[in-house]
C-alpha cells in the first residue's frame, strides 16, 4: 500500500507530455538500427508494425502515426515530407489466386510512395503500387492502381477525384 502511494506521487510529478517524446525517440533509435534508411526529422507514433524493416526506406520529414502496418517483404520506399495517418496498411505481398495451393505462392512487389504525399486514415496500399509526388489518398481508400503526381484519389477501389494542380 505504501509503495502504491509513493508510485502514485511520483507519477503525479512526471511530465506526461514528454512521455510520447521519450517513447518516440526510443522507437526511432531502434528502428534506425534495423531499417535500410531512415532520414532526419522522422516522426513515429505508437503501434507502428513493420515486417522486414531492412527493406524499408524512409526519407526526411516523414510522419507515421498510430497503428500503421507495413508488410514490407517486397520493399517500401516512403518519400520526404509524406504523412501517413492512423490505421494505414501497406502491403507488398500477395498470393496467386489461380494456384491450387495459394499459401505457397507468395509474390512480392515493392511499394513506392513519393514526396509530400498524404495518405488518409485506414487506407490500404496494395503490392506493386507507386504513388506520385504531392498526391492525396482519401481515408479508407483501397489503392489498387498507380497514382500519378498531384492526384487526389478515394473509394474502393480508389479512383481519381480531382487533380490538385487545377482548382475544382
């Protein structure tokens, strides 16, 4: 009982606003050791899951928020200034649906995300996709085809909504 009170008092004195910063620095330090490349000013949040981090390339000023899953067996490149929102899934592996035993048919294709891209919450990026610079992927979109620079896409499957270079 006394130990609980001491801990409770100690926790009241701890500046919790710095806890995320401390955790983020530790995550980034561990990730830098394991991934192919990690640029400067990378922001990570809790819940980031990376399969095969040695095939992940993150450029400068990238923001990866909570609960992102990167299944990176095929390789993932994330360009500078890119923001990836909560709950995004990036896949680089698929199976041959025509094979008699699909489990044994893993096909790996890299995903390339350009510079200054914004990927909205809950989006899914499928294997082999290339997302052009300055593009936006709407929340919940399933990206099954390449996205050209400056395109805004959304839906299932993701379709062109408009081009950012031309006002609506």
